[in-house]
């Protein structure tokens, strides 16, 4: 079981996009930005502990860095991980 401080570290912030809002309406899924080293079990435990809901499924994906330029300086955006958490019927999270 994850501690409360680790749970807050795992769920950095919600990812609120048009596609994510549609996903919430169709399959009751919420998107979160999580650390790259977080696994599905930790994400499930963190959501259940912090929001007092029942998680049905957790999908994750790693967002790859993209090349960016500012004048002569070339760099890239940071790599991050997104978690799509599907909740059981009757459960909801108020993110706003």
C-alpha cells in the first residue's frame, strides 16, 4: 500500500483536454500526469486512496520528447507519463 505522500507524488496533476473530457463522458476515464517510474499498481492505489473511488482499469503511456528550437539553441521537451484511469460504475471524480 502506498503512503499518502507517495500518493500525492504519483498524481502530479490531471490532464484536461478535449479528448480526455470525451473519454470521461464515454467510459468514465480520467487522465493524470504521473512520474515516469510509477507503475499501474501504484497509480491504482493512489487514486483509490486520494479520491475514495473504485478503479476498474489503468492504462499508461509514455509521451516521447519532441525536438524544439529557439533560434540557434536546439533542445527537446521533457518525457512524461500519462495514466488513463477507468473508474467503476457509479464512481466519479470532481476535478474542477
